[in-house]
C-alpha cells in the first residue's frame, strides 16, 4: 500500500484537515452522501408514507431490499473494477450515471408509475452509489498516512453519515413544501441530482491515477476479473484474522439493525402517535434519523480516543455489549422516547465498530486487493441485513409491535460478541489492538 507521506513525515491527526486532497475527498463524499440521504428518504416517503399508496410489512421489506441489494449485487463488480480501473474515472462515471437515473426516478414519480418500476430504477441508482462508496473507501489510504487511518475514517465516514442524515432531513422538509403525494415526492427526489453533480466536480479535480490502484493483480479479461472478485476478496480477508473477526462483529450488528429498522418504520407508520413534541409518521423517522446521526457524530469524535486508550479489540466487544444493553433497557419498553434513545446508541455504537473495522481493512489488506475486500465486506453485511429484514417481515405484526423481535436483536449482539472473540483467536495475539 502506498503511503502519502514518508514514515518520518507522518502528520498527527489534528493536521488531517490541512491536507488539501483529503479535504477534497471529504467534499466529494459529503456531496454524494447528501444526495444519497435525500434520495433514499424521498423514496421511502414516496412509497411508505404516501397517502396515494399503501404499505404493509412485505412492501416495506421490499423497499429495504431495494435500498440494500445493490450493495450486495454490485459489490463484487465494484471491487474487481476498482482494483483494475482508475478510481477517479469510476467516481466520475458512477456519479454521472447516478444523476441520470435519479432523473428517470423523478419522472416516474411525477407520472405516478407503480412501486415496482420505481424500485427497479432505485436499484440502479443505488448500484451506482455502491461504486461511489467502495471507491471512496479504497482511495482514502492514498491521501493520508497509514498511521492516521482511524482518525481519517472517523472524520470521513462519520461526517459523511451525518451529512446523509441531513440529506434525509432535507427530503422531509421538501415534502412539506411540495406535498406528500406522487408529484411532491418526484420534485423532492430531483434535488438529489444537485449533490450528485457536485460530486463529479470534486472528482475530476484529482489527477488520473492519484486515487489508485498503484498495482493491478488482475487477469487480462475484464469478465474474468469481475467473476473472481468475491473469491479474491474472500482469500485476502481470510488471510487477515483481524478482518475476519471484524466481519463477524459487523454481521451480528447488521442483522440486528435490519430487524430494528423494519420495526421502527412499522411502529412510526401504524402504532406510535405524537408524544408531546415528538412526532410519529415520516417526521418521526426523521427524529430517529436525527438521534442516529447524533450517535454517529459522537462515535466519530470518541472512537480514536477509545481505541488509543482501550485498544480496538476491547472497543469492539464493548460496543456490541452497549447495544445489547440499549435494546434491553430502551428497546423493550417500545415507546417513542425510549426508541429514540435506542436509535442513538444502536447507530452510535455500530459506527464505532465500523470505524474500527474499516481501519483494520485499510491497514491489513494490500492495495491490490482492498477494493475487492471492501466490496465483499459491503456484500456480506447488506445480504445479512436484507435477510434479517425478510425474516422479520414474515413474522412481525402489521403494526410492528413485537417484544420477541427485540429480544432476538439482543441475542444476536451477544452471539456477535462470542463470534468475535473466537475469530480473534486466529490472530494469536499478534495484533491485539
């Protein structure tokens, strides 16, 4: 992996924002994730909270699958191509394609097309988004010293997630202005084009080859390269014990998060009513997003300090236990105020785990394979989340009120702790932190 600065010239974390090319990557990520948050929230409002359309648990689960499956289906392709093609070019082309597809989705909403075709166009939009996400993660080690990867991820990924939440809030506000029917939803989603085109502007300012890959370990045929992307990513990950352990922890988190998300949408749509200044409905989902965003933001601030003091191993285990306790203490009462507290801790602790695992991948995986490993990572996590949502949709009551499913999330987190500890033993203590 190529370091940007010689080992003797490594900069402290407080100077990361002084790196011009790192700041440009942040602007690129923020533009893209703002558009992503706005588009996804606009789509959710158009399908789930639209007075002109109905939404049962199966429809909502299908919507979640639409949002998540591109990360699974496109992931292997994105990984192989990101380790083969100039990542700057991938970011530019993916952004332009996404802007075009969002325009088609907008036209479909304005025309009142059924939910099925909308889901199909959205799959394509989010497929292009997957290339953006994998490309940004794979490019980061080229722009900051390896020693500062945890801090750089804390800034980039955390603030990017917060910006996505802001994008979702913008979608809620725009729906209030333009209306909650198909026409208003169409106008709302069209604003995502702005952020996508801004991402193009920031991406083209990098020199060709600046974002990697430096080395290409690929066969000459593109089809063959794409076909073996998952296998190569799996081999590279398996040879890095800390990466495998991180996968186990995040798989448990994503399975639990999928169940919690489905329940939250159903509860807001059919069970909760306004609770003082707290609102139900799509506005209530916005409140959940705000609390989740606050948790993500704080996670970004404290993760580097937690890792420095306790070590990455202990921080990951502690985060899993914190969320298990949060779901027991705040999730089980199943009232609006405690649900917001559960969302804060679930997304906050989940972000801590993700930042730790991202840094492990960037440190332990060579540049010739990092794109494929990140794509495998995204694929596994999102397949797990889609599967958990599908299973939950088959058994959850229509209004989302189920103590049994909350208990299931707690059990999954505890299984994640055990699995992480077992997987970590392969490392033989060589990288305990």
